[in-house]
C-alpha cells in the first residue's frame, strides 16, 4: 500500500505547534500512525518549529521564509521515509489504528454503529474542546454522498475500502481536505465498505432539499 494523499503543510504545522483542534489532531495523528513519510515530516516540523519560534523576536518570518523551511521539510521527509521502511506489524493488522482506536474503544466489528441514512452508518466521536466534530463513517460500496459544499474545513481519512472524490481515488491512509470553496459528491468505490474518519469544523451545505431537511436530525 502506498499512501498518495498526505497531511497538508498548513495542517501539519498547526498540529506540530499544538494549535490544531482536538478532532483534526486525532485525524492527523491517525494518519501519522499509517504513514512513515508524514512521521518524518512531523519530526522535522517539530524540530524546526522550535528554531522558528526562537528567531521570531529578532526577525519577522516572511511567507518566503516559510516556503524555504517547508521545502526543507519535504526533502528531509522523503529521505526519512525511504530509510524508515514499512509500518510496524501491529499497526498493519488493525483496521483502526491508534490513537483513533482508543477514542472509539475497539476495532471495526466491536463498535456500536448507528444508522445515519440508508446504507450509511456512523459513530460520533466525543472530543473535549468542541471546536470541531469527528465521526467514523461506514459507506456501503458504490454509495453516493449527497452533493454538498462546506462552511469550513472538512478532513476525511480513509481507513478501509475506497472513496472517489473529485477525480481522485482514496485508499487506506489517504486524506481529502476541502474548504468553503469546494463543492463535491464523494462516493464509495466498489467491493468492501468504505470506512473513513471525517472531521468538520462547521455544518455542511447540502444542495438537495431532502438532505437539508434531514441535516438537523443528524447534526452534520
Ligand atoms: Zn502522509
Ligand atoms: Zn464534503
């Protein structure tokens, strides 16, 4: 398995600096558990973050400077990932890796799934800071999510099956990130159920009247 869609630089830096909300941090940390490439990027962001903070008093950090730093992060990360090899076996064997598994209290077949809509099940994930919402979603194969826009950021991490989103096919470990400018209609691929972790910091904007009417019931 090769992960193609990674944590964005903005997200990784917010995570590394500790300013990211809890649900998004959970998603990033779960991606890191699956992705040696981003573990290396994160280690470097952690070490560079300290240097950046040290230099802030003396010299304002320009956007150009940030680009230079991020280019270094990317170079280092690709070197680090090629050295670090495959994932540990314990992580590879569980469908739901840590730290998400601790939040949920079990692996996929031990969870109290609730019906969200026909062919969609979910589990809401409690977080303490209430800045965003996390849910585990289970789409039956070939399910089309109703077309929607966003009032904020939406992060989706695929854990099983496949999800087709805007001409891309996301597999286990891949992340899709959308914002207010994006309207889309993701759909689950054929074969096994698609299981993904979704984090939103604002309600979605559904196009169809039917979906809008149901929205308050589901809190999405
Ligand atoms: Zn990654
Ligand atoms: Zn969306």
